[in-house]
C-alpha cells in the first residue's frame, strides 16, 4: 500500500491544477515543492491567457491575484535609434474567451496552490525531491532527504530545468538549441503612470514584444508587460546562438532598457527584482515522452511552450496539461492500472486539445527562426529605413515612394525576401 | 558588433535587490579544476546573474551565491566546465518576491 495515491512534484502552474483534479476525484495527493512558499522559485514573462484557467476555475477572476487585463498589443521591430511598431487594441481582448492578464508568479502561484489545498491536496514546502524511487523499472515514489514517500503515480511538474525527467522517461536534458535563457527586471512605477504610458485604463494594460536590436541581432527578442504598479521587462535569447555573442545577456538587457524607443516607458522606475529563467523553445520535436510506468509529465518539464514570434505561451499549456494529467491519473487509479499503458489516455487527450495540436502546428517555427537570421537584424533596419523615407522631411524634393523603397528591397535581394516570406508563412 | 563591447551594468547591485538565503557551507554548482577557457567564455555570455566572469587579468572567477537557479549553465555545461549542478539545498537559494 503506497503512502499516497499520487505525488505531484513542483507547485507552478501544472502541479496545483493536477493536484486539484486528483483531490476532487477523492484521491490522496501530496504536492512537494522545494521553495519555502509556492512561487518562490518560479519566473515567467509573464502573461497568462486565461482560457485554460477558466476551464478549471470558472470564477478565478474574483479571487486570483492578476495584475492587468491585457487590452493592447504591440510588436516592434527594433533597429538602432528606431522602432517600427504594430499597435493593436481591440474590444475582443475584453471578451471572456480571449482574456489574458499580466501576472507575477510569486503572487499568482500561492493562490493556485491554495485552490488545490482547499480541495484537499496536501502540500509540503521547502522539501526538494532529489530522486525518484523505482520498483521493477517503474516509478514508485520520491526520495527527499532522509524520507522516502511512495505513491501509485508520480506527476512531474517540476519545470523546464527538471533533474528528475531523465530518471522518469527516456529523455536527456534539453540541448542548447532547444532552450532560451530569459532575463527580467521588475520595475516599480506608480499605477497611474503605467496606465498613462500604455494608453490604458487602470486595471488594463499592454503586452509589448520586440525583435531585432533587443538582442542585438541574436535569435530571440524582448518583452514588456505592464503589471498593476510594476513593469516586467526582459529578454529571451536562444542559448546555442548566445554562447558566442559579443555581449553577455545582462548587458543586452541594460542596452535594451536604454534604447530610445523603450526607455521612456520605464523612466523614473525603480528596479525591484532581477530574475533569470530557462524557456523551452524547441517545440514539439524537442518534447520528452509524456508518460512512463507510474509517471506523467506536465508543463515545462515536458517543454510545453510555444513561441510563434507574435505570441509566447507556456502557462496556459501547463494549466491545461495539469488538468488533463490530474484527470488521467485519477482515471488510471480508478482502473487500478498506472502503468504507461494505463496512463496513455493522457497523451491521447492532449492530442485532441490545443496543447499538442498547437505544438505540432508550430513545430517548424524554431528551425525557421534559426535559419532566418535576417529577422533579427536586416529586416528591422530595413523597416526603419523605409519609414525614414516616408516620415523624415527636410525640405529637399521628395522621391516617388517606389524609388525610395526599391533600393531597400534590393539590399536584401528579392529572392531572399521571397524565400524568407514563403518559409515564414509555411512555419506559421 | 565589436568584440569588446563595454560592460556598463553592475549586475551585483541588482542581485542585491533579490532575496536570498545563501548556503555558505555548500556550493550547489562546482566547476572543473582547470576550466577550458572557450567553454568558460560561453558561460560568461549566458549566465543572467553574471556569476561567471573574467577578472581584469583574464582569470576565470565564479561565485554560486547570487544564482537565479535558471539552469542555463547546466545546459551549456561549457565543454565540461560545469562539473556538478544541483539545486541549492532545501530552503536555500533565491526566493523570488515577484517572479
């Protein structure tokens, strides 16, 4: 007889939701979290699309510590001295179906854990799972310090840098081309100032992504999310590309914050926290097996993260996967078979949901980014120069637009332009 | 881009804003005795906490105390420069107040 029906390792987005589903199904479940409090070790950009949270907790908006509802999207191509920006505001961003919020994980995660606790899940904090217990080749529990705790099924929700995944399923650690390093500052500013600068009402905010000079030509990008009285600003850069860069990631962030198109947004603010985090960017083809004998993987431990360039998503995947992992584990426990075969319904369910469908659809994006370095340097500069030819007026006689634009296109080469465009369309 | 972009940011100052419980008795990341310079150079570029640095005389220096626990150096490993990588012991390390 095992100590618990289920053990969940890690209390981020996936873990508590899985534990909530198991507890709701009447199962005994223990969540083991190495942070002193839930969220203490967790970092995201972060913006949460709430569709999957709503599917678990329909009334989340009444009590969840969310920062601002995002009602303005900006994407900038950043070149030296200039930004060319797409700015989108849309009433439908306020529609329940599409709602997204900026979040700070040290506030959000304890709330999420609280939902699972109220449903009957047990939590232990400040305990790290050092290794998995195995019996006859199947996962049978966890080892933490002197303690061995057994369970019929273990759910690994321990994040992108999981030391346990290689013990659980046939997978190595991610390779440097499959992950990006994220760096972020949380900057304090008065609530009203943030609202005004982002052209938003209090309670509502902006998500702003940057490509180009943010990473000084390296594969990656910048982000800025407005929180209630803070701004999250940072960079994400593919590790395999960054290793031979001229500028370390922390200096890239400093340069990015001082870019003339970015600096006014955070002017006068106070840096409150400096954080770092790995981001899974390898897409579908980098994912480990989701199921093993006695074990399931959900969230970033399974590298469930999608970067389409214009949207970056991980938390809504983790929540949806956590929900499904909890339900599939409960069903397997009910049927008395938590072998890989008994748990296989988890993968099938994710294949029918956006989780694996979106990951599959965008599976070519990581390779496209890698093979199209012009996105990160040439094109933002091209956009800048095109806009200069339109908007800068000094009284010299104008050129017809086609005569000022054609040399710009020729600079890249029509063939390259056509090829990059066609590849991009295919990847998306 | 030049090969010698100046470092103008003081990361240590930023790390000073974070909340840490530093495990003085136990280094959770250890390096090889004689780190390969090229591999070490890779870690200098990617570590968001600037824990891998080269001194004015070009000597590699490393301090685990300000670690953000992202795991990037574990993935890069710098051609064997990172000898062992574990999370800090329970209750130790960074404690994000915003995340």
